[in-house]
């Protein structure tokens, strides 16, 4: 069985009591945080090696390293084939700093994107900008809704119901039909 399959079997085991699963994730998140503290202390240093070597270097198990690789994979300059890695597979943790920060924000992992190591990488303004960009990228903006008796936005001077709101009329771009 591939390491990733073993990781998923343990990490997402719905048959396990919720308290046990919560304890598992709490423990994992502490270890994940410590790995990121090390990586972010020298963000331009490329950390690479076998899955086993990296697990030993960071003081975590091979399965926890597999979970870590799964979590960081979208932020890497060259993603690793997480689904097929084994203990002796060579992997790289060279990451894109901005993408990593945004992915941490997207995951709502405040314990990671609020790490003090980020202060040496980005200014407070840059962190705010990246945070805002990420939040806006996932925000759904509903189109403006026009009431039947409102003036038609096309500028004709007619009520919407007699202009673009009538049955079979061409819809206005950027507006929701009433």
C-alpha cells in the first residue's frame, strides 16, 4: 500500500471516535507547525531528500511527512507525486512563498500564516495584501438585482419590466433577472 493511502486511512478514518480523530489532528498540527517554523526560518534554502530522510530531519514519522507533503504540495515550485511516493522517494520542499502564504490563508490555518517567521519574509502590508487577495479570490459576488419597476439600466428611460425585463428580452450583462 502506498504511503499516501495509509495516511488517508488513518487521518480520515470515519470509524474512529471523534475525540480520537481530533486528538490525532491536534498532534499533527503541532508537528506541522514545527516543520514550517524550520522551513520559514530560511525560506530560500531548498530542502530535499527522501521521505524517510526528511521525516528524520524534522522529527516526525514517515506517515506524518506524507501528510505534510500532501498539504504543501500545491505551494511547491515543482509538486511531488504524493499519491505514489514511498519512503525512499526523493522529494523537494522548494516552495513559492506567496502561494504558500495564500494557501495557508485558504486553509484557515491561522497557526501557520501567523507564524512570526513570516515577518522576516513579508512586510505587514504585503501580508495584508496577500490575505486580501486570497479572500477575494474565493468570494462569490452576486450580480445586482433589478426590480421590475426600477428604471432599466440600459438607459432607455423605460421601466425594466417594459424593456429588458420583458419576456424573451435580451438579458443585461452583470445583472440578475428579476
